[in-house]
C-alpha cells in the first residue's frame, strides 16, 4: 500500500470474497478508473474499509475527515464520498490481495459457530505449504468467472435493448401503415376544396 500511495491519495487491494460454499469470488473495483468513481459517487458501487489505505496528506485535504455516519448510510461509502469529491482526487487499485472478505450479508445468515469454523479453515489453509500457488489459481479463476459474468450481463443488456428498439420500430411501422388510409382521406379532402 505504501508503494501505491506514492502517487495516490487512496489505494485499495482487489476485492475477493468468499461465499458459503467456500468459493472465491471477485468484485471488480478500481477507484483509479473514472467510470468506477462515478458508480461509487452514485452509490451503485463502493469499496470496503478493509484493504484500503490513504495518505495523511490526502486525509488532511478532506472537508471533514472522519465523522459519524448518518443513519441509513454505510460508514465506508460515507467516508469515500469525501475522498471522491476532493478536487484532484487520485485513487488507485493494487494487484496484490491484502484481505479476504466474508460479507455479512451472506455470512450473517448462518450460525456464528459455522462462521468461526470457516474463518479458521481459511486461516489454517493459508498457513499450509503451497497455499500461495493455490490462491493464485483461485484468484485467476474468480477473475475469469467475473469477466464471463460481466460479458453475459452485457450481452443480455444488448439483447434487451435490441428487443426494445425492434418493438418501437414495429410500432412505428404499424402507426405509419395505419396512417396511410388517413393520409389518403386527407389528401382527397384537400383536392375537393
């Protein structure tokens, strides 16, 4: 993080999360990309507090610094909005994983003992010889699945848009066809005058 912060105000590592089946998943997040910054400003996307770091110099330029989060807002997103609104904001995403996320929205639905066992299992695995290679394989697989999912979503959105356009085109053609007898009637009336 220290290396990343040499040229940035805010840095974060890749977001990998674990589902209840123990599968590693990837959430593409990058505060260094303008399109992601816009999604974060709108509240559509964000990064968590874990795996994020900032420079003190940048923190001192914030309008408020750390403050109590209003009810109904997420603490991390509330904080990041200050950073994102800072003139000349410089964010960067790293390529090295610094944390694994067990999201409470997923893991909060099971017994605490099961959650503790899963965490203990990941901790144990992380200490075994060869885990770094295993983890590299898992992260590559998660990134590929994420890209494939994104591609499928984009294709579905494109098909939906094409369907809407085709429907609108068909309706316009129908309206024009139905308007032909009306146009002929109006033309005959004009000629009759």
